[in-house]
């Protein structure tokens, strides 16, 4: 099963990287697989020292911000068992160490084992706007190389869901993602609407 979460890692100088990621997980979270793109900060940091923290969160604003930009202001604390930092505002967290690496494909495969886990707060619950923001965030990370027409069409579909079922943080997250998507579509030489893409 793929879980949409946020992974934090540290670079050689101790700088924090916050990245959305969909690891393959088992229900007990004892082991999981991360598949970052080569060249990403997460890939570089895991190659460097192979430790980090996987967070389960319902904070779609942080997820949106980290999908399209470098997040430097997320409140964190030192991890307990690994070289890393944990997000203060998450539902659960899993401090992990990489046990095996496969770099034979475009996306590297890092097998990880959980060394320490914790619970910070309860999960908010299922909300259609939060799920829509996650879907749009995934599209935002792919708008640079996928055909823009279907992406812009999906954006319009999710706009209605966020407007009807979301709150302030979901609306802000959607606006950040929409601005990013439209900017990349224009840079690629397409119009902003689905009919031009």
C-alpha cells in the first residue's frame, strides 16, 4: 500500500529537507520502501547517511508547500534515535534507517526499517478537500513533464471539492498549488486553461 506522507532528512551540514513522499508501507510500519527521484534532496540525503523520519499527517498545507518549494520554517525537534528532525505538527512519526538500496531504475529504492515511532496528535479524519489537495500536489510535482491539458482539467475538478468541503488551510494549500501549476504550464508555452493545453 502507498501512503502519502512527509519525509524529513538532513544534508551534510545538518540542513533540513522536508519532502512529500508516498512510501510503500505495511500496516505495522516496521519496514517500508521510499522511492525518491535521483537528484532530489531526499535521494542525496539518504545516500549520504541513510536516516530520516517519515510522518503521517493531515496537514495538507505543509504537504502542498513542500511539494512545490523548499520549506525552511516547519517547526521540528531532534529525532530520538536517528540523525534527523521530526515535525512537531504531525499525527504519527517513524524514525528510520535505510537497510538496502537499489539504484537500477530512475527512482532509487531505499528499503527502511523503523527504529522508533511515536504519536503526536489524533488524525483529523477523512475530508474530501484534504484528499483533493493531495491529488493536486501530486499533479504539481509532475506538471513539468506530463501533458498539461489533463492536469489543468483535474485542477478545475478539485477546485470545486476544496471550495465545498475545505477550510482555510485547504484553500490556501490549493491556491499555492494552482499558482505553481499555472506558472509551469505558461513557462512550457501553453495557455492556462484546458482548451489551450
